C-alpha cells in the first residue's frame, strides 16, 4: 500500500460529486503509510490551500491537479447538447511552472469556456502545457470514449494530439471499478501503450474515503442529477 499513490481523487470540492473531506482523507493517507497524494477535483482548484496545509500537517507530499473538461472543438462554442460538458482529462502540476499554468488553464475554463461546466480546449492546453503531466482519465476521457464507440482510429488520433502537446508527460490511465465496459477499454489502452511505447498509470476514480461512505456519495449524485 505504501508504494501506491492515488493520482485521481475528488474531494468535497468536486461539488455534488466528491464526498471525501480533505482533513479526514489526509489522516487516512498518513495512517496507511502513503507518502504522496494528488487531488483532481472537477474543473476547479478550490481545495488546493486546504489540501496543501493538511498534507504538510500529516507529512504527505501534495500533488496538485485537476480533472478538466476539454471541449469537443473550441471553448468558445456554446450551443447545443454536444458542447455542454466536454471530455475529462487529468492534469497534474509537476513543478512551480506547472502549478502556474494549471491555474491559468482552470481560470480560462471559467472566464472563457464556461457552458454548463468550465471547459477548456486543446489550444489552451498547447499554450500552457509546460510543467504539466496529463493522463487520459476515466471512461469520460476522449480516448476511452472513442474506444467505447469502437473507433480505434479516432482514439489514436486523439492520443497523437495529446502526445504533441504534452510529449513524454502524457500517460494512458487504467482503472478497474467492476464496470462491464471498463475491461475492454483497458485492454485497448494497453495495446495503444505497446504500439506507441508509452507508460501507463493505474488509478482509482476516488470520490469518497471508506466503503461505508458510498451511501452518502449516492445521495450527492442524486442531488446533482435530480434522480
């Protein structure tokens, strides 16, 4: 357990989605002997100050990140259902420059790309990619979505776009949550990693801390979706 680092984590600052309180989570991480932890809240960095303070208190290395929404086309296109949310993408700051650029990217999502969610586009990523590590994210990512639609050609085209933007700092992300559609996507991602000679990362799409917190998380999702 101590050698594993969670790189895809949603706190209670992922509004109506994350149920992990930062102070409780950091104690659990420290008690588990983990040396580092990332937070990747949806479209925002609201929890960064609380996170870094709690990490320092518990002797854990903080990795600052965000799960951003990437628009299908331009961030300025704001009409119709297809422009509403965008594809998921994990961004992690690997140094001070990366933190500055991540802050710019997230701000642009609100100031220029907001349409139901704070969206950015690949032009934004290209401009502010320095110091940032990126991964393909969950099943909501553009590459996994193409694979779920049986379109390997599109998946490879998107991968090549991200490799042009992030170079050696782009990773394919594998997750296993018992979802029927996840395993075939993982197998395809591994094939892509082999073809392009890429490293992969394993993550959990963490939204709460303990198994018994799942009911509270379900309530949050019901409030968010109205179902």
